[in-house]
C-alpha cells in the first residue's frame, strides 16, 4: 500500500530540507537559528529536529533581516 504524500503547506512540522524549500531560507541558516535556546519554531523529537511551519511563518513575518 502506497502512503499518501502530504503537501508541505499542509504539514504542521517540517524537516530542515522541507523548511528550506518552503521558506527559501537555507538549511544551514535554519539550523543556526534553530540551535538557539529561544527559537520559537524548533521542535526536537529526540535528536530529530523539526520546524513548526506556522511558527516559522510568524517568525518570518516579524523579521526584517535574518
């Protein structure tokens, strides 16, 4: 049985590569920002790093420069 693929804009949490594709921000930059303790859009599941899509959108909207 083939799994149904969910579009990026409908996912609640994205991998770094999906978040980079979605936002246009590079993977290394996303990793650097999400390493900070006060990062509002990072979610760690063990050592796996996910990006909360809606929180990333809010972060981008509020930011002038990244």
